């Protein structure tokens, strides 16, 4: 069913897929598989000098059968994906001992700039910088760099691009009686994206270690209340966890001498540094900007009742979801420095004198979001005539706004500022900055107001063309 769906389905206007599967078998069945890509099987791109070095293995298997014949059955599966990519060679340019001594004649010469001579801006003369003007922070960073004997500071390195993924699922079915059947299903998915750090060059780390975890457990009970009334209950628990931290400690801006800079000590040590045209942490350092952790938990309870009475197939039910999402985000918390030659005329010169064109720093932010959802529905599939079927229905989805578990944000009130009014909750806050609990503010963590009058009527129509015709016409009117 696409776009317009019956009242049983809510929250969206997209399609719905229903599949009927057989649960449990008195015989054992299973299979195994493996899918391989590597240099042996991959064809060479017509425009490439050689075949790509991608290695991708996807393998696994399934097994199912009886635990107690005709009563208790199991099914399980496992799939793993391993990806190893051949990293490309990257060329960067780092400060040389000559530059550390204040002599920039070589790095500014045509030899190091594709035939173009660069002259440092005033007040620097003869492409020389007084060593006393060099930044202690820059000198400390240079100590972390690899060693090169290239006069231009040229070095080569690679960034890894690997991935490990595994999906495990298991299901147990129990036929308690002719009237009652139960099942339990568990699924786990794990994905690890290791850092691209090559183990030698600190600025090869453009992507910290990224781990993702997903757990799902569903318990279902189907019970025949009577020959024409069936109850289906589902209880679901979902849990996700995503972490993005470097597992290999490098250094922070504090470690190299930047004062009044804070970064969480248990988040690994990283910096974001971009020296245009020379060296940087990753392609722009974008992936390093946002370390942190995100986790979510959701509970769902759903009950659907189907009642067959004459020409009517009546359905009604309820769906309740409670979700909790927690963000701990360090967007720009590692601190980003960009050097682009606007001060000395050479980006490496700007770096060595400690004159960044841009410095961005962000505090660690927390966001603990809670939300409830409820939907109730009533629908009927009525075979009005041998050629006409009507499907009226209605769904009620009251709107419960999300709320924040962490302390609510302050509100700036201009009139309170003009009158010099201070918060009675946080007495040291500036005038005009009010918090929940202060007069004139909402004493709630809810982000919006509740909405009760949210009804979604449905009306479907299907007309068949006759006993010997395979054609039919249908339409469905829906309000979400």
C-alpha cells in the first residue's frame, strides 16, 4: 500500500508493506553464503592504470528448525561485512628545520611553488622571520610532525578507509495452543569505522573512530478470542548507541600551549588544524569537528483487534511509543584553526608566527529529549455489494510535544532587561535573562503545546468490474 494507507497506520503518509511468513518448521533448514570483491575479481576501470585495491567480504548464514516438534521452533542468522580499501597516497608540506630557524627562502622559492616566487609581506624582509617572533604553540606542533629531509617539507602518507559490520538475529516461536501463539525476536547490528590514522603521521587522522550499535527485541502474542475475533499484541524495545571518539591519543591545543582552552579529558586527544596548501587534519577536518556520543531508547506497545462479522471486517487498536534520545555533542569542541596566508603571504608563515585567519571553538552541548506518541484507530472493510467494497476509518493521534530532561534554556525578555529585573531562580544571571520558574516564563520543559484535536479520517473505495473481468478501480481519501 502506497501513499494513502488505512487508519491502522499512522505517523506518516508513506507506504506500508505487509508480508505473511510461515513461522516454525519441523525440519532443520539452513544455508551459508559469501560474496567477495577484490583485485582478482574486480575488473579494471577503462581509465585506470590498474585494478582498484578494494577488498570486500560479506558472509554469513541462517539456521532454523524445531526445539519441540509442533510446539517450539527457532531461527537464527548472522551476516558480517568486512571492507578494506587501498588508501591513496597523500602529499603534504610541513615546516622544515630551515623554517623553524626563521628562514623561508626555500619554501617561498619557485622550486617549492610550481615555478612561482613568493615574497613575504612587510615587515618581513628577504623572506626571513625573526625566530623570536615564531609562535611557541606552532613550534610545539612541529615537534609532533614526522621528519623529512625534503627542502620543501614534502611528505607522503595514507589514510585508512576500513569498515567492519555484523548483523545477528534470532527468533523463537511457540505454538501454545490452537488459539494462542507467541514469538520473541532479537536483532543486533554493529558497525565499526576505525580511525583513518596511519599510526605515524598525527594529521593523517581526519576521521576519529566511529562505532554504532543497535539492539531490538520484539515480543508478540496472537490470540483467537473467538472464531471471528483475533487479538494481536506487540511489545518492542529499541536501543541505539553511537560514539565518535579517537581511540589513539594525540594531543590537544592545551598540550601544545594554547591557554584557556578546555576539551573533555575522556574524549581522546585531537585537534583540527588546516594550513591551506600545506597540511591539515583530513580533507578540511570536517569529520573531526563533532566528536560525541548519541544514544536512544524506545518502548512500544501495540494492540490490534480484528473482528469479522458478516460483510464487515472491523479493526481497532492502539499504539503507544515512549522514546528517549540523548545527545552529547562536541561540535567544534576540539578547536579548529585555519591558516591561509593573509598575514604573511604564505600559509606556513602564518602558521609559524601563530596568526590564524580563523579560530573556532565550541562548548560540549547536551540534549536529553523525551517524547510520547499515542494513536488509536477504528476501521471497517465493508463488502457492500459483490462489486463494491468500502473502507471507512478514523485515527486519533493526539500531539504530545517533546520535552527536555536537561535544564531548560534561559529566555531573554527585553522588558525585564529594560526594567533591570533579575531571575529569582538564578540570582546571579544578568538582567533580562529569565528561567523556568520565574514570573512570566513557562514552568515546563516541554518545547511546544499539546494538541488533542488531531483526527485523521480515511475513506477507501474499490470497485471490481465483474466476475469474468480481471480489472478493478480503487481510490482512497486520507487526512493526516
